[in-house]
């Protein structure tokens, strides 16, 4: 009697394990870049600032493109700075706020995965001032 119960239990366990492994597991989280700096500011013209980012699903040997974007209006933006960066997993890049950047406009940092332009992170808007 005990061996019959054990056999049935074993068969049920094997069937359950088969079903569990054949059901597709949820895909891993998508790549998302988080831009953590620069902060809101305001920052002085000609000052050095740093764009920092991290991305859990990205690899350290993947490259990024770092841009500083000037907001012209709610639907129009202008790129004022662009440079390639290293280490999509966790990186930073120093830039200098241009002496001719418009102090009346807002700016934000944008970090894009070089191998996939759909993976983009956007930092907070920041202001600048003339010292």
C-alpha cells in the first residue's frame, strides 16, 4: 500500500515538474537607463557638471551616447552637447556648460544605448545662470 502511494506521488510530482518547466518564464526586465545627475541646479555657465547613469540589464562593455538637450518649447528640443560614453551598466561623463547656452531655457541630460536607440534615459530638467 505504501509503495503504491509513493509511486502515485512520484508520478504526480514528475508531471507537475514537467508542466512547470514547460510554461515559459516571464521575460527578464527590459533595459532601462536611469539618469541620476545633473540635478535641478541651477548651474553656472562655463561650470563643469557630470552626467551619471545606471542600467541593471545593460552590460559594462556596452557604450552609450550622452546628450544635453535644450528645451525650446513643449514639443521642440535642440541638442547642445553630444559625446560617446562607456559602461552602460554604471557610468558618468563630465561636460562643461557652454558660455553661449541660453540662461532662459531649461535643459536635460539624455543617455541612449549606442546599440539600441530605443533604450533611452532622461534626467531631470535643470536651469543655468550667468554668474
